C-alpha cells in the first residue's frame, strides 16, 4: 500500500484505523441501544404524559433532523477526541432505538404482563425479563446496521477534523490528509476508502442475514426452498 507523505506505512495505519473505527462504532451502538431502550421501555410501560412527551416530542424532535448534522454540531461544540465523538453520536442516535418500545403503551395490559404482575413480579423484573426479550429482535438487527452508520459517521467527523486527534490514524482523517495527493498519490485515498466501504458493506450484509435468520416466517420459507431444490 505504500507510504504517506511523512513516510508512514499505509497498511499499518489502515489496520490501526480499523481498531479506532470499530471501537467507536461498538461504543456508539451500545450507548445508543442502552439509552434508547431504557427511555423507550419506561415510556411505553408508564404511558400517560411521560409517553406522550418522549414519543411525540423527544423522539420526533431528534428524528426530524439529519443525524449527521446534529453529530457535527455536537462534535464541534464538544471538541475533537474519541470519547467526545462517541458522546456526540450517542446523543444524536438514541432516538432510533427508543422508537421501537415507545409506541406500545398498552404493552402493560398484555396477558403475560398481567400474569407476571399477578404473581408478584416487580416492575424492574417485568421490564427486564418480559418486555425486553420481545423487542430484542428488531433492536439487534438495527444495532448491526447501526454499526455501519456509526463507522460512516466517525469517518465523516474525522474527515472534517472533528473526530480522532492526530497522530492517531483514522480512516476519515487519512482521507482528509490525502486530499492534496489525489492525483499524484491516489493510493493514499483508495485504500482508506476501500476499508470504509468494505466495513460498511459487511455490517449491512450481516444485518440483512440476521434479519432473515431471526424472522420465523422468512426462515421457514428459506427451509422450504432448500427442500424443493
């Protein structure tokens, strides 16, 4: 892969940039999923004014703005750095996970919830062992695809100078440094761009495969197709 303008090995920096991007993506998905699920489940289970406030005001307010623009604004306000990039992306991305359990305020009236309550189960136990497993399937699929979005968002912020601080290599920062050498040294742009593309494609394909495997209807259709071959 050659070297950059300072003589640094492009292959080593690309591999290290994968660690940075995957660390940021995993932290963002975990933070968004935990925050969004907690807020969404509490709103959906409590109902009333709290559910209307979360579902109609907070979630719609965050989802109505482009996420990358909000992330750029928060990152510019917080400053560059891995931890601040993660915080900015969590602040702008939790609403997508809260939207799954929040629209179900009648979930506390379902039969298995009433049965658990009649047996003396606490509110925390009902939320953790009864409501949470019933919404994990779409959330896990969204989390897998969200890894791809987080990698793109981190690369975008690093490309704009709002992400990882130099000299820590990041795919977005490497693309930013290689802009002035696009024609005389195109390998400086090609390999980080390929790394971003392959990582995003891999997580998107994994999310699609996971969705097909977790869906009983799709899994049964695939089994029937295999038997008819």
